[in-house]
């Protein structure tokens, strides 16, 4: 036996307004999925059923509903923490970019250069990420005869 709905969804906007927003947000898949969930709740589906229809867990469904009830549409926008701050300042990154331009560097050479110049250690993977953000390529070392 299904448990009764304990939390009602707030219907601050009409279903037509919700449909308009869904059509206009087809590029932002995360928000679109959440809007479909809210639409299904408007149509009378339980949190469990609406969650299954958008392929998320019931707990996520309750979280989306809580955020919708508290903040409306803005509550459905994903909130990202932003990650760890960079070890290099933006000025140091600009200086590094100028130094690296025009030469083919291996990731290991760039890593050593950064350590000697700025006394900061990075992994080779992070060096590749930094170079990609700069729009640069890194040379691939090949063994020579």
C-alpha cells in the first residue's frame, strides 16, 4: 500500500507557464529534468512516481520538491560549490602563459618550470588541464634511437 502524500507541492505558477519554461529551457538538461518532475507533481503523481518518471531516487524527488516549495524556479537551479581555489594567482597564470607561449613543452617540463618559478607543485594531469585552459597543446615525448 502506498503511503499518503505528506508534503503538497506549491502551485505558484500555472501549468501553462510551467510548460513555457520547459520549452524555453531545452538546452539546460538539469533544470529541464527538474521542471518535468514538478510538472508531474502538478498533474497529481506521487513523489515516488514522478521521481521514477525522470529517473531519480525518491529522496532526490523530495529534495527538488522542497526546493521548489521554498524558492520556486530558482530553487531548481543546480548549486555548485565552485571547487578548490587555484594554487596560482591569476597574475601568476598570466605570467606562466606568456613564458610557455611559442615553445613545445612536455607536461613534465611545465611541471618543473612551475615548481622552480612559483614553488607550487601540480600533478601531470592538472598541468594538462591548465594547458588546455590556456588553449595550448603539450608536446608528446617520444623515445629516440
